[in-house]
């Protein structure tokens, strides 16, 4: 009895599916944009791989790029100034970095909205008071906060680097809509952000030549840190844990073989 | 419970005797983990039950600790998770353990299920163990779905949107049910708060059902790779120390693989879009659930035409639930008396086709809802139902199984250096 | 484990009675498991300790200009009240004349203020007995028998240097870390 119900139910679902499968449908039109979009470029970073750690000098350069170029439109609201000690800055330097930013505050006497210089326990502010202001200042698009941008995009560091270095002339016949710029590394090939970097835009304190390529790598590394400040702790602990478990694995396998010796016995030769 | 030759529990000192006379809890532990007799021929596919227990504990402990810092309100939920990642001592570790622990819980349970399918562990007298297992699986899926909403990222929000939207496929009662589940006619703060409460509750329900599952198992005792019954003490060994040590080896291997993910590729199994705060105005390009839902997502999206007066969307919902619920009936669909696929050559082929089919469905589940994936999903989903509802019952009736060995101890007695010809 | 045919003694790893020897390898494995468990437990305990943002030194800057002589104010710092008192010269002199042997928690007034700013008394507003907030900072509140602060919970009296003079409190009101940023403002913490 149960068998016939089963055959019946099976047949019904199968039929519903096969009718769908054999229903002719229009061949999908290849999306012309897909032919123009490009996968992220190949690029390597010091912090890649099992053993990779952040390059502090690069992080400091990247921070300089963020501060002088990106911070005009992009917030970093999840990153607290005090965490910048990861980059090698001392307490006074961090106080100075923080003090250069203004954060929302309330006037102590009148209660009105006001601003005050930031202190290390504050986080980086957004350049805009709210999303409406951000959108109004940027042609209807909101520049995303960069705190997690590296983790939030497929392709991660390679993607960010490719977008920053990927601005070029649109191909023949490609219409770039008003307010956008052509960038084949961005989904849809049209990005709302105007090309942010040009050679020598920033003067690096350590004298590294500030090419677009260099600045893009540096700011990407900085943003990777901003999204994963605990990466180095994570990898270090990981090494220790895997080493420990490997030893424990060997010990437990030997224990296992010893305990099972009397049950398994000497292996027969034809097993 | 279990077999009569199991060593009986004897309290060794006055304190344990006093406790045992009043509450037989030490006895219960010793008799289920110590002197419980298990077949001596279990292979490593039998480790996955204890591994599932391991990951349930991992999720419970990491989850309770995360709840000490998480805030379930839409304005702060995303930031509270980032605070855990950045400021809470070892918060990043606990969060990554919890996120990856969910994936590992599922992979371990899937292997555990497929072990059951291959070796006939769902057959008499273990039908109820199997059905309790299906209940655990459903609870796991609900828990995982609820938990994924909590960080309130783009995928959290839109995943909730899609899955609660499924209920609208039901005529008349659909939308009211959706509103009841969400606490509002939209996905928002009422849903987030409710999901947090339920996500905290369900794992304890899972733990309770797991206790029933193991209790039910200990009545007939464990199945084994040969699928034949235990005949006497020569076929079994006490759980301790034989399987405690074997389970330890399995646990260490599992923890090594788990650590590789947690420490070196913690975001590989996740979706980058969930690092974007939820935005009700911007739908992600491709809404995809976590990988362990992909096969079911493929089945859901495989129904594209209205059929027999039922809308395609409703077919998808019914089929998705049917795909899981039909597992409850498996002990009765598969009427073969032979348990283990080792002795069922035709069924063995079916089993491997099913594995391939589920992997194909999984791949389709993460693909965009375009050709050729839609058509592949349709054939692969059809095979899934054909497998369980038509082929398995059919093969059970017409298959000629291989002859079964006399007993478990038979092929493995060390004194038999050369196999005797079978009588 | 022993089958009917094989006597227990023939099983490797057992003694005559069939009891398994406590092999060193098993002790080693067990020790590693125990050690691993302890190491794994540590992050779960540590996460309950204050997080980095909580620990981050939060400072409070207070403008002293509006506080008239003889007045005091209360500000919040790290979740606790801080009393800031502008003491008249007579009060300062009176406290400096107190003999140390009269004090349960001997401290000179000079030790409890900043040099050059002797009129300013900055202390936590937390009674050292069981943690109530003493009265005496706001206008009209009782200052106790020693002209400083009075804790209504169990009757501790503090003087105008915040030192315990009478009642159950064991220690003087705590002086937090602070510094003068300008002659009329301080930064606490």
C-alpha cells in the first residue's frame, strides 16, 4: 500500500519537473556586459597565505592615502583610533591622529548639536551626518563605509586593487551614463566613484614613489587591516593549535592501535 | 539495555554507592559510554555520530558566549557583531568558531545520514532512531536559518525575506502565516528579536531530541558495516576503551580540519555580502543561502511551470519540504531485509547515483537561476524523487542480494590465518 | 574482551587478572587532552573580562570655571560619580591642621590635591564602605559632622579633604587619576 502511494507521489513530482524541463524556453540572450566585465587582476600582498603578516610600513602608507584621499567621501566608522597602535603608532601619535578629526558632540552649555576633536577611544567619523546627506552630496549614490569593504566584496583585496587601478577609456560604442565612469572591474562596468587616484597625489613620508599602483596596493592593505585587525593573532594562534593537535593526533593513534591490538590481532596476509 | 553480557555497573566506593541508590546517574553514564557493548567491526563512518555531538556542544558553548555580547536590535546588531570581532577578548575566535561550527555540524550530519543510507541503519528495529534523526535535521535547519539572520547583513535580511516569503505560496493562509512569523508584514526588528529568542531555544530542543535518539539507539545497539545482527559476546567490544579512543582519534582529526578553517580560511564558507549591513532598498545580485541549504534551494527553484492547477512557486515549496519529509518514510519505502549495501549490488549503484545527484543539486543551488542550471536542477530534482519514491521501493523487491556472512566475528578471528571455505 | 578460548593473560597489555596496564602512552594522550581542554577553555573565560573598548581609557574633561568657591559638582567618569569641590581657604587650612593620628586612613591633605591647585578637591563619589553615593556635593545636601561628605546608607562622615573621620567606611574617598589641562580645567583619567 505504502509502495503505491510512494510511486504516485514520486510520479507527480517527477512529472511536474519533467514538464518544466521539456518546456521550450527562449535561449538566454548573452548579457553584453558580461563580455566587458573582467575578473580581478593578479596581485599579491604581504599578508597573504598561512604565514603572511601585515607590512606595517605599507599599512601606514595606506592610512595616509585613506586620510588624504578617501576620507573625503568614505567613513571608517567601525575602526577606533586606539586600534591604530597595530600600525606601529604610539599613544601621542594616535592622540594627534584622532585630534585631526571632528566628531559629533553636544554643546555643554546650550545643548545644541556641535562637534569636538576626536580622542583615541572614538572611531573614525563618517564625512556625512547621515545617509541622506551622503547621497545628496554624491549624485544619489552613497559612498560605502570602508571598514569591511575588503571582506564584503568577492575577490577581496584583488578586487579593491583592480577597481582602483582599473579606470580606462570605455570601448567603442559603449554608452557611459551620466554621473558614472567606465571601470571593467566593477560589476556592470560603470562605477559611480570618479577615478580617485593619480600619480604623486600623496607624498609618502617614507619617500616611496606614490604611483597609482603603489597607492592602490597600500590603501588596499590598510583596508584589509581595517576589516581584519585580528588577522595576525588568528594566524599565530592557528599555528599553535594545529601543532598541538598534530601531536595529539599521533599520541591518540598510538593509543588506539595499542588498545585495539588484541581485537584486531595480526593481519591475515590475504586481507 | 543493549546486550546481556555487558559488564554490570558496580559502584566502587561509598560515595558512588550512596548516589547510585538515590539517582542512578553514574550508572547511566557508565552503562551508555563505558560498558555499552558495540559491534567490534565498526569502521570510521561510525565516528560521525559522536562528531555531530561534538559540534552540537561547540555551537552551544560558543553561542551562549556570543549571546553575552550580541545585541538583537536592527540598529545595533551588525555593529555588535563587529564589536565582538574587534573588541571582545578572543571574540573573533568565538565568532569564527560559531560560524564555521555550523558548517561543520552540517557536513558531519550529512555524512552521518549517508552512512545510514548505505548501511541500512534506518531499517527495523532502528526506524525510530532514524525518524528522530530526521527531526534533529529539521531542527538544525531551522536553527541555522534563524542564526544566519542575526548578524543583520545583506544576506541575513534578504535570506529571511525569501524564506518567509515562501509561505505566501500557500493560498489564503500564506500571508497571515508570514505576518505571524515576522511579527510584521515585512522583515524587520520584530522578526530579528523573535529569531534571536528562537535561535537560543532550538539548540536545547535539539539536545533533548539527541538524547532520545541515543537512548533509542542503545536499545537494539549499533548497526555495523555488515548489517547483520550481533550474535554473542564474540561480536562486540565494550565502548570504553575501544570506541572512546577511536572517537578521540576522530575528534582530533575533525578539530584539525575545523582549525584549518577557523584560523586560516574563516570566511571561505560564508558569503561576502553578509559583511554589508542590511539594506531593505537594495537587493543583492544573487541571493544564496549557506552551502548546506543549496540542494534544497535548487529543488525549490526547479519548478518553473504551473501544473495541475498548482502554481510553480507552491510546487517548489511542497517539493522542498517533501524532499526532507520523505526521509521519514524510508524504513517502509525500502522493504529489503538486507541492511548493508555491501551485499546489495543494485542498491549500491543507486546510492552512489544519489550522492552524485545531491552534489549536482548543491552546485545548482548556488548558481544563478538561469540556464543551463534551471534545466539541470529540474532533471536532478526529478532523479531525487525518482530515487527515493520509485527506485528504492522497486529495487528492494526485485534485487538479489549477495549471501550474508554467518556472523560478525566470523571473518575477523585472528586465529584463522587462512579463510575456511564457507559451509 | 577475553573470549572463552583465549585466557586473559594471553591478551597483550593485560595482567593476570585481565586488568589493562596503565600504559604510558595512554597517560600521555590523556594529559594532552586535559591540557588541550584547559587551553581551549581560556578564551571562553577571558571573553567575560572587559573588552578593549571598555578598557580604553575614557577621559572626561571638566571646565572648572563655573564652580564658585564653596561649591561642588558631580560628573560621571567610567560609570562612577566624581565630586569636584572648590574649597575656600579656611577649609583648606582646617584640613591641613588635622593630626594624622586622628585619621583611620592617614593621608595629608597635600597628598590628595595637586600642587598649586590646593583649593580643588577631586574624589570619586563612592563611599568606601559598600559603595553608596555620599551626600554633600550638591547645594543644600548635608555635609556631615566634618564639613565634607556624609553617606546616608550607614553613616560614614568624610571631611573636606574626603577623608573618613567617623562611621564604618575603612578608607578615604578615592582620588582618581587627573591632571590640570589649563588652570581652569582638568582631564580625569
